C-alpha cells in the first residue's frame, strides 16, 4: 500500500531527482536533440524542395519527351508518305514501261506475221506459176508432138500478130 500512497519524503526526493535529471537533460541533451530535430527538419524541407524541383523538371522532361515523340511521329509519317509516293511512282513507271514493251512486242509480232504472210503468199504464187508453166509445157508438148499441129499453131500465132 506504500506504493499507492507514497510518503512526503519519497515525493520530495523524487522531485529533486527529477529536477536534477531535468536540469542535466535541459543543459546537455535538449540542445543536441533540438539541434538534431531542426537539422532533420531542414534536411526534410530541402529534400521536399528538391523533390518539387525534380517533379517540375520531370514535368518539363515529360513535355520535352512528348514533343520529341510527336516530332518523331511526324517525321515517321513524312518518311512513310515519301516512301509511298516513291513506291507509287516506281509502280507507275514499271507499269508504263511494261505496257510500252508489250506494245512493242505486239507490233513486232504483227510485223513478223505480216512478213510471214507475204512470204507465204509469194511462195504460193511462185508455186502456182511453176505449176502453170509445167501444165502449159505438158499441154504444149502434147499439142506439138505432131509436125502438122506445130505448123498450124505457128500460122495461128502469125495471123494474130498485127503489124502496123
């Protein structure tokens, strides 16, 4: 029960002990603790300021990054558009060249066909002429096999020739 109701002497010595402890702490520990707390407070404030600066810098970098990204996309689109134009131009040129070559090949083929046709017609005419000569020769041999027939034929030809 003495602990619940302390005596006056115990309270007195406890207060003196507490006062001495408080004095020692106030004289030696509190300045160090207060200095540490203020240093820490300043460090935290400077770190917060740095963090704010970093956040602002990051926002600036983000806007720069977005700008660079936008520029890169624009450049990419421009390059792709140029590539499409070049591809279309090359395709059109190749198509025109192929059309011209096809027309030239067709013209050459038509010309070759025409010459072959003319050669065939000439060959047929020559063959017909040779056959006609052979037939005429056979007919004349048969007609001129007799001397009387030869003389009658010559006289006929002479009568047909009109001298002026």
